[in-house]
C-alpha cells in the first residue's frame, strides 16, 4: 500500500487549515478551518491504521470525529451568541481586552 | 479489515470497579443533578450547589479507600492506571472542584445565571480531569482533555449578554481547539510511527532506533507538547489567558487558572515521563525555553497590571513557568527524573490551593466593592481584617516567603533544578530566583494597599462573608500554612508519587 500519498494529502489539508485559522476573519470560516485540521488527523490515523493492519487507528479516528462534533457544536453556539450581541461574526472585532 | 473484525470473538475485558469507583460516583451524581434540574421548581435550584458539593465529597470516599489499599491497579492493557500519582491528583481535583463550588454558590445564585447547568458543567469538567489523572493512553488523554475543556468553554462564556464574557469564551475556544488540533496531529504521527497509543509501549519504542522516521517522531513530540503548552498558558501560547480570566465569572477564573492548568500539567507529566522519556534530547531544550520565557514574560507583564484578576492571571502564567522548569532537567538520569516529578506534583498541589484562596478573597471583597482594581483593596485591613490577613497569607505564599506553603514549593523546585549539576539546571535555577524577586514586588504592592492605604471612598462598612466562602478560605489557609510550617507531615502524600515505568 502506498502510505505517502495519504500522508501528503493530510499534511496539505493540515497546512490549509492552519492558514485558514490564522488568516480568516469570519468566525464560521475559522471553525471550518479547524475542521480541516481535524480531518487531516483522521486521514493520518486511518491511513496508518490500514497500513499497519491495526484497528487502533480507526478507533482513534472515530473518537476524533465524535468529539469534533461536540466541539463544533459549542463553537457554533459561541458564534451565534456573538452575532446576537454584536451583529457581526468577525473574530478580529472581538478586541475589548488586549492580551 | 472488516473480515478481520468479524472473525475475532469479542471478549469483555476484566473491569476493576473499585479502581473506577471515583469516576462512577461522579457520573452518577451528574445524572442525578440533570434529573433534579429538570424537575425541580425554579426557586429550588439552589439545592443543586449542595448536591454538587456532596457529590464531589462522595467521589472522594473511594479515592481514600483506594489509597488505604495502596496497590497500583492497571486496567485495559495499561491504558488506565490507578496508582499513587493518580490518587494524589484525583484527590486534588476533587478538592479544587469542591472549593470552586463553595466559591460559586453565592455568586451564581445572586447573578441570575443558569444554576443547574453551571454545576453540572463544573462536575463534568472535574470528571475530565480525573480521567486525565488515570489514563496512560493517547486516546484517553485526548478524550479527557476535551471532556475537561468543552464544559470550560461554556463556563467561561457564562455571562451571555456581557461582551467581555463573549470575548473571554471565544478567545478561549479558538485557542483551545486550534491547540488540540495541533496536538492531535502530533498524536496521529506518534501512533503511525510506533503503532500503538498506550504510553508505556510508546515509551519503549521512541527511545530506541527508529531509523528514518526519527525526525518525524521529533516533530510529533514537539506538536504534542506545544498543544499542551496552550493548555498550561506557557509563553508564547498564553495570549488567551488574561482576557479569558478577566471576562469569565470569577469562580470560573479560579477554576481555569488552577484545576484546568493542573490538568494540562498532569498530561505533560504522563506524556514526558511515561511516553517520551527516551527522547530527552527533544523535550529538555523545548521545556527549558518555554519555562524561561513563561516565567520572565509573565512576571514582567504582571508588574504593570492594575486589575487584581489580570495580575493573578499573569502571576499564574509566571507560576506555570516555575512548574515547567523541572521538565527541562528531567532527562539527565532516572533519579533526577523522579525528583523532578515529585517537585512538579508538590508545586502543583500547593499552587492550586494558594491560588484558589487568593481568588476566594477577591470574590468576597468584590461583593462589597463591585470592582477588582488593586486600588479597591485600599484599607481592607481596617474594615475586613480577616480577609486582609488571608489575602496576605496567600500573596506571601505565592511570592515564596517562609513559612507559607509557596516557600516549600519553591524549595523543592530549586532542589530538583540543581540536582543534575548541569549548567542548564543552574541557569534555570538562577532565573527562577530572579523571577521570584520580581514577583514579590507586585504581590507585596497589593499587601501594601490593603494594610497601609485608606479605603478609596472612605466606606468602612464591614464585609459580610457568606458561610460557603468562609469554609473555602479556612480550607485553603489551613493547607497553605500546614505545607509551609510542617512540610514533612504532608510531603509523604507526594513522596510516594511515581510513574511506574520511569527509567530507560
């Protein structure tokens, strides 16, 4: 089996996700970029699991999928709350306090 | 793969229910609380805080019976371990949860917040921390991290209509998920190159000959450790902490800056001492740089703060730097490693207790002054001498002045840093010393304000301290003083701590 292609795909996805988190200002887009990063992890886990004929990778990927759903649920609630209070979901506008 | 699955017969693993009892009790209490919250009339929700407190104390009973029994228990092929390390930290997390519930009772009941959900989420987060203390597996660490973080994101945003509260939650959430994604990527690579998620098996493999994949494993270790750097608010990953602490309700700030940070350190302890111990060439320099940057930057920015909560946030960042320091020398030899482990656990226990106490005083004072500015503490000794003395004890302890607990904690950190006798260790010990002096300035500034200045508005009406906050203060003051005056008596709690597989 060719493992490298999967690892390259995952690495590209991961980097796209990191770029999105750092560069996008729209709250929903930032959440989607985090999802890209988590999906890169899933591709890695499933590819390694299949390559090694080991079930642990698939199990780990299932945990990641389930928990990512819970995480994004909270994230969307936060973005919705932000929209209700400020009429904007631009994460760069959230700067009442500075570090 | 599927064919392989269907051909194996399912065999239930043997489960040691005594070892799992603290978690099971806590889950039971959470379920009962959800039901009570559903059916209780609106006026009776106050009972939920008592229920949460009793539940946390109830979960401590099996911890005590397990400690009396004393044998380490290994479950699920080494993925879940209950030993002295687990029990000390589980006890610490339950105590922290209890004190946070005590501190929250009046704040949440008076603030028209959502009482039922609040305590359920606090208990869920404590459950995640307990799992973190027991698990020795990458999947377990990830699940525990999310179980403790996701309720914490919601708790930080508890004041829904408050823009600062929104900002606190959003920044914490975005940094948190970004960090956990980076950590997961590292974990997926570690799984890929070692073929296992159990830390003891990883420990046996990463130190050995990995051939071409050594560079990838190095990268993976850095990713995982950096992911937890966010959790413990190490510089340069600390930017969320002060804003989140300022915007969150103060009891939650106390919870995040003590229990949540301690859970991050517990994960680092497990990962470094069990999983990555063979690669001290990677984690030692990384931890050295993080520790040095964290304590210095945290202290320098804390000097400039005018708000007590923000000052405690930056002081907490600096304290995290002291706790990170022993990691930087942990790899020299097995005996030095054990010393570093004990120093970190001791410091964690004392740090959590003294910081919680300081926040309890801030909450009590804010009930009267409605402010967290340092100047609002002016003349506190004249109208609330008890609170002023308590705050003095906690600040002196944080500064490391004998005979408070913080002094003993600093002492063991110094001991572990000079133990290997390397130049890196000595350099870091000097940095810790210099930083302790800088830190004393801003802690003592608050003390001066309380004892020397007059009340800003001349209002000398005494503060009525609610019973629950008094209990929290008595608990924290007692433990802080006992650790400082009689360290020998309590040190045996942390003396027996060891992570079984330490050593190469």
